[in-house]
């Protein structure tokens, strides 16, 4: 495998023992052998976080470095000998120079995640203009003006190096005073570490996609369901999942079976530590720098006031918990009112483990670590099914019964689709064969004369449907606004979609029947947990929307995959076979993302902001990474104000080989 990041190239442990090993760190080991207070004090100082570098000139060096997070020595891809890499502190308005030297035997790179800069400085080999990676023994000079402020991060965009330690935080101090006050400022960087070679992890997933999932249903659970619901109820609940060869426990591809979850590079047994004095306001800059893990973050006993999302100020919103997709950042303010310790608790979305830290006025004080929440279970709604078509009386608690549902509408290649004439779905309509569907506008004037009767598979349930809403999966503008509403959508009425011809093939084993806007949905595992969870519906830009123009056109991208073969794609086309997405410099474009899979996908567009449509066009929040929930849809606006080549991809590392596009702005 090439060490330069080219998505084309990414084409038995005892569990109780694993739980122990995950928490065994150097600090704990030193305590066990009676290490003196001086050495232990040094360890505690290290737990404050990695070194911070400031200024306008930085020298960064890649080298293989020995680490021990689990009781076993392994080599990491370290920057300046540190995992995580040093915190880089810039100043808005200045120009920074970063000399990156490669002392490894393979190519490397650095991508400055979320920073607005010239394409040649973005750091993605063979995508960024003129950049081919940093060869062994060479030094590459990154130089760019700093045009923003806030919390960001940086990481390698070569091979598997991000998974093996090549990541760090970026803090950019603003020119103007910030719109909130605080007394202390901590970076809280979350990540996932495995002692396994990432190439081995990927190979296992390719052979058995649920290799790391130890939360599958058991015989005992099946017997309990039979006892509670009877055989008929049991099969109503389970039959559909079995028929689709899918699991409602399929939450994370890679889990705590192999991962140790780190907070500022510290394993859970010791935990990172941040000191405070009673009455202080503490700013916590949360960064999810994991390769594959979504984290649900909370601090029991403390409310968190969220003041920035992906580096951009938002109207403050107070919550108990935040779901952080891979690559997202959130800044929060907390105010401890008493001299006690508080646990900063970041549990993995599948509840297979956690990272933790302690906010404390005294290093000797510790706080109780909460129990992990119950493991999430997907519902049919999470698969983008049109629940209005089901016989709810036969559905059980998780809406498992499918009686009365028209299976032919599900698009899962099930028996109900046998014999269906897919050519009648409107994918090849006239001269549309081979057409770049990403360039198709919202109203598609040349479709006015089209025979809409051929679009619906002659399904009775679709008679009388407003076919104008079917134009390549985009609801009419008035309907889209009705979905988004004045602030959120919840589980509002779903829109049937027409899937492109490219989505019918070996790359795709599921197609969402009715993906919905779910901006106010906290997500699987967080619904109804009694805590106030941040949602995208809560995000409002503190200032006015910088570019209030309506979009000139729309691009639809379905997030697609074949779980059993572990293949990922967009619109059923893997990156190696895809044409670039082309944007005209200066245009305003709406991108509609529709998730046809059972996984959450954090989608990252390089070089330009993703202006998330939440229902308030005057205060659109700006993000660099957007979570698309299973079976859901989301939309955002992009101003194509950055010339050159840009990467656009799912930020789950093992999805990136296929769920990736090259964007060209010209």
C-alpha cells in the first residue's frame, strides 16, 4: 500500500482482559512499583496535555516513536515525538510558516482541518494543487495567512497515519475580543488508539464487517422476546432484519474490543486532569480527532454552555451532553460552583468504552466515573423507511413488525423486488444516460414534459403523489422549507426518493426509502435519556449569514455502501471510478446529502464552509464537518470561493477509500 494518501490504495482477545489492559498506563504502572513523588508529579504534569507551540514559525518533525497506552510497546506516527502532536497556537491576521520534516521511511503530509487557505497548502496528496506528499528525508514548507479564529485541528492525510498518532490541536486567537469570558482554557482532544496495525483492522473489516462488534443479539435475548411477544410477535420484530441480513446493533465498525479511547493522549485508568479554582469559568475546547469513533460527551454535575461549533461563534446554548462526530469541534464554558472534582466523560457511541478526564481543584480529588449507557439499538426509522406505510398495531416497541409495508419500496434487494423493472424508475430518462447527476438543478426545466407515470413502479400507494417532489430526490423548495421549518424538523413527513441507476449494483446493499431531515434528533442512543442533548437545530450563527444568496443549483449525493463487503461510495460509485465534482468560482450551491446506510457519516468538505440549513436563513451556522444520521438527509450551502482542487469525504478513516470525491473549483 502506498504511504501517500490516495483513496484508491485503501481499497482472539479475552474481553475481560481487554477491559483491564485498556486502562493500564505508564502512570498507573509507576505507582504500582513505588515510583517517587517527583516522577509521579512529572506524569501528572504530562496529563495537563501536550506541549503548546506559539508564534508564526513552526518546525514539525515526523518520526516513528515508541508509545505504551495499553501495557504493550508499539510504534506511533509521532510529530515532534508526541502523541497527540503539539498544540499549535496561531493569531488571526498573521501569516504562519510551518516546516514539516519527514524522518520516516514512507511519505507523509499534514492537513490543517477546517482552515481556509490556498489549495496548495491544504495537504492532501494528489488532490491539493501541486502537492504530492512529503517524501522521506524531505522538508515541505507550508505557508498561509490565518484568516479566521477558533478551535481546529491538524492530521496526516497519508495512509493510516492519522490512526497511528499523527494528529494535534490548533487554537487561533482572534483579533477582536471574544463574545464571552473565561478564566481557564483547556484543549480536550479525543482519539482512539489500537495496538493493531490499521492495515490489519481494515483487512478484518473487509472479510467480516462486524468483526469488532460484540453487541449482536444473543440466543437468550431471542428466547426472552419469544416469551414476551410470542412467536408471531418475535418474527414480526426480527424477520425484516434477518431478511435484509442486517443488524440493529450495527453502530460502530471498530469498537472498544481493539480501541483504547484517549483524552489528550491519556488512557481511561489515569485520565487527563485539568485544574481549576472555585468560581472560575473554564473554556473546554473539545476536538474529536478519532479515526472511527463518535463520542457522546458530558460532565455529570455541570451544565455546558456551547459557544462555538467547528471554530465559529454560535448563539450560546446550554446542554448536558454533546454528540461529537469524527472531526467536529465544540467550545463550551463550564462554571464549577463548588470545590469538588467532576468527570469529563466521553463514551463511544456504541458504548464499548470511554475516554475520561477530571476537572478538579485538587489533584488528590477524583470524581466517580459514570456507568456506560445501554448499547443503542437501531430502529427501522434509522434506516430511512417510510413508517407511515406500516401497520403500527403489529410493530412492537421498536416498530419491528412490517405487516402492511410495501417491501418493493425499500430498495434493499430483497425478495419483494424480484422481477421489478428498475429501468422504469426514471434513471435513464431519455438522454440522461451517463449524465453527471451532480449538475442537475433543483427544478430541472427540461423534465417538464417527462412521463411521470414511469417513476413510481406503478405502486398504488404512490397514486396521486405530487411527482414534482421526486426530481432526483429533491423536494420542491416549499416542501424543503416545510421539512426544515422554523428551527427543526424532527421526524416530519418523509419524502420518497428516486435512486440513481448507479445505486443498483454490488457497491450498494441498502437504499433509504424515505430519508428525513432530523435536525432536532439527538441520534440513536441519546433519545429520551433524560439529558438535554445538543442538536443541529440548536445551532445559530452569532452573526448574520455571510452569504445570504439563494443557491444557483443543487447537487445530490447519496452516501452509499455495502456492509457485508465493506465497500463505501457516493451515489453507488466509489472514488476510483468517480468524476470530479466541478464548481464554478463564486457560485452558491446547495448540497443535499442523503444517507442510504445504517451508519452515521461525518462529511468534510475541504477549503470552503458548509453553511448548514437549520431553518433560519439569517443565522446559518458554518461547519467544516457535518454528521448525516442513518437513513436521514441534510442540506447545506457552499460558496465556491476557493480556487483549485479540494478533498470531500467521509471522515471515518476506513470509509474514506470509497466515500470520497475530488472537488474542483474553477
